[in-house]
C-alpha cells in the first residue's frame, strides 16, 4: 500500500486538480491510500470519502517554511506518507524549498527546481517561446498603475489582465482593465501581466517531465467552454502533432520535472501557435487524460517509487469531457472535527 498526499482538493466552481489526481490514482494499477491536504474546512474533497481516505488542514504557505514543514512532518508521523503531489501554484515554491528535507524523511516528490520554476514564470515566457520556435503575444509585467497604462498602450484593446498565479480577464476598455487590475492585486499581489489578446482556438496539452528532458506521456484538448475565470469546463481530446511536438520541445528545453499544463492559442489569421501559459502542475481536468488512457499521476508515482512506467501518448481523439456539479451530504460533526482537530 502506497500512501499519497495530494493538495488542491477544493472541488468548487474553480476546481483544484486534487480530486482529479486522486481519482486517477484510485483507478490505476497502484494500491493507494490517499491523504487530502486542505487549507480550508469547506474544501469539498475533505468530505468525499470515495476518493479521499483521510484529510488534514495545512497552514497557508504565507505562514512560512518552518510552520509548513512542521505540520507536514506531524502528519507524516501518523500516516507514513510515501509521496506528496502538489497541485497548487502558490504552495509549490515552498515545496521546492523543503523537498530535500522531505526526502530525508522518506517523502518523495517530482517537482521542478527553483530555476525551472522561474523560467516558466508568466513574465519569462518570451525566452521559452523563442527557444522552441513558437510565438507569444506581446505582454508587459506590471508592478504599478503606471506600468498598467504603458501595457494598455502597447497591447491595445481587447487585452488580457492576468494574476501572478491564477485568474485572467479579458478587458475591452481602460476602465475594465483597471477594475481587473485592482481586483487581482487585492487577491494575489504583484506582478500583474497585461497581454495582447489573440483571436483563435484555445488548446491545452498536459504531461509529466522526468527532469532529464523526456516526457512521460502527453495529452491534448481543445477547450469547448470555460468558466468566468477561464477554467476548462468542457473539452474534446485532439491529436495535433505540431502542438504535441511544441510541448515536447518545451519539456526538453526546461528539462522539466513533474506535471505541467501547456496553454496555447492557435491564431485564426496566421495559424501560428501562441504560448499563453505554462502551469507547473497537473490541471483540474487531469482525470480526462487518465480516463482516455494516459494516466499521468500513476506514472509520476511509479517513477518515484522505482517502478516501470508507460511513456506512450496513445489516446483517441474526439472524446468529450462533461464537467458537472453535484451535492454530498455529511453530518455537521464532520465539519466540527476538521475545524477543531485539523483532520477528518
């Protein structure tokens, strides 16, 4: 039995990847016990017993490295964790800092180095795109309102206003851009990205890198519908060799280690691939790849525990993902336990 802790179990209207990762693991060939790492007692994954075997509350990453590490080691004493899969951008820098210490306690992770993480930052993507021969829409990194004004002048309207970790909004006027800019600063802080809007189809590729320039499998979709925050709600699997090759090139260039999501727009006018974002973890729709035959969380764990794993990207195009919402009913005592004791 392998004990795997997974974060990002906030399966809300803006879902985290955690439940998709856990679902993939539960349906894999691995015998697993799953531990949910949550930051809030109302994260739905805490109460989804069919997926999460036990849940624990963690301090927010802003509490600092020592507090964060101490809590994980407290849980490790009880659960004997073998693997942690980080599913949230905001916590990943902390995990990068403490990875060696976790490894000394027998806890394994497959995550990027600090250098890799910095290279795929939203304000560093120009270098990545140039190195792998794809386009990137013009953008400006903003650390002040004056930067925003300059960015709007350079990109024109419509433009995209993007937070440092999550959320992106399409602005069609200066007042809209300013509203989104202030909203993102309040929620995430600086820097904010102002990026030229590209008219075209949106595509995503997910995969996992072994840290040596190789992919452990790729899976591509075309977005069909998205939420107000730009998150995939419905999607269709596609096989686009040019797109998959670009993702492979990025992994090779970065020597990427761990899960990733490669977001692009193919320009309607030029047919060029425009790199929009590289997310340093599996996305919320990761289960779609697993259900279609490319189980990336399983492969990640197999690499970490020294088992053989598949690297093929064999899957069928034309599979549609339908995301839906539903309710689960629990005793109020479950909520009281997680809020009082920090575990359930």
